[in-house]
């Protein structure tokens, strides 16, 4: 999972997750967070649903709209999933 934080949002803590063996890192500027899962293979029909929480501080001005998009990528599959919020 990769989240490039928009202007007005700064990474501010340690990510956590609800399921799986995730490892998260971030750039020194706090603008890009990357989380990877160490599972090599998953059986067909298996769900690896997890909620990843990335703590941030909003520095945007009052009234400013901030759109954040995170992307999940699997190097084995050609499809891509995105989440906004």
C-alpha cells in the first residue's frame, strides 16, 4: 500500500493494522507512506482484509479541501485498488 500525502497533511506517528504481517515506512519529509505485507502466496478464495491506520496531522487552512488517495498494488496481478478519504 502506498499513500502519497497531499499538501496540508503530514505523517505524524506509527502506522497500525488490524490483520496480517505488515511493515510500514515513510519518507523523512513525511509525505509518502509505504506498507508491505510479507505473505508470498495466498490460496484462491482467501481474504486478507486489513485496516491500515496512518496517523496524520492536518496543516491545511480552515475551509481548504484536502483529498487523499492511497493505492494498493500487487506485482502479480494487473488490477489496482485505490481508496480515497
